[in-house]
C-alpha cells in the first residue's frame, strides 16, 4: 500500500491491473472509449481475465456505470464491454443494473486528486441487493482511483461485504 492509502484507506480491498497505462495503451484505450472501436475491448478483457483468474472469486462483476446522458452520446459503456468478456471467460455473473451514475460528472482527466474526489462525491447509487456479497468493479483505467473508490463506498453502504477493483490498465506513479 502507498502512504496515501495507509493514511486514508480506500473503500475497496484490492486492485488487480492487467497492464500499465502507457504507450501504446494510452492511444488504444481512447479509441475504444471515445471512437467506438469495440474490437479493443475483448483484447483488454483477455489480458484482465488472465491477471485475475486466480484472484478471490467475487459474487458478481459490476462495470463502472456511465451517466445515462453519456451512455446515449457514446451508444455503449466501454467498461461493460470489457466486463462482459471477463465474465464470460471466468464464468462470473455480470451485473449491469445494480449501480448507476446519478450525477453527470465532468471527465476526471486533467483534474488534481482533491478535485477528482469532489467531482465524484455522491455520483453513484446502488439499488441492487448486494448485502454480504463480494463485488469486483471493472473499469478500463485506474488513475487516482477516486471514481472506483466512490463506487466502492456506495456498494459498501448498500451492504457489500468486500469490493475489489479489476482494471485493464493502471496509471503508474511518476518515477
């Protein structure tokens, strides 16, 4: 754990990241996310599935939800596309309805850590029954972890026993 996590522990128990968010992923993932190149998702999911195949099994996978407006704009949820393949490969239930983004937050890119936390506060709601369950959140990239932390906290308030993060790529700290 890093010093910041020791001082302020996140709501999630652990993170599994398949790849470092660096070249060429830093240009490949935006093609999926912003340009609809859906063929990228299964490749990312394959990498993620290999990394988590021996991890503790969650009761369900929940992809990072998009706000309804953003989902209408894009026509798909990139995290759901990744999660669908991971769920199929590992034989895990995929849950795309229990959590939703209730605030249309501006993109996190370019925001400092504190601004990211304020931006995400109260952004999610959980209406599904997750009491006592182990949940894995699936997303494309973890930068500071604030979005995943806020969703994990929402799930914990709804009764989830444990939340872990499964991400295709993670931004590495500066050297």
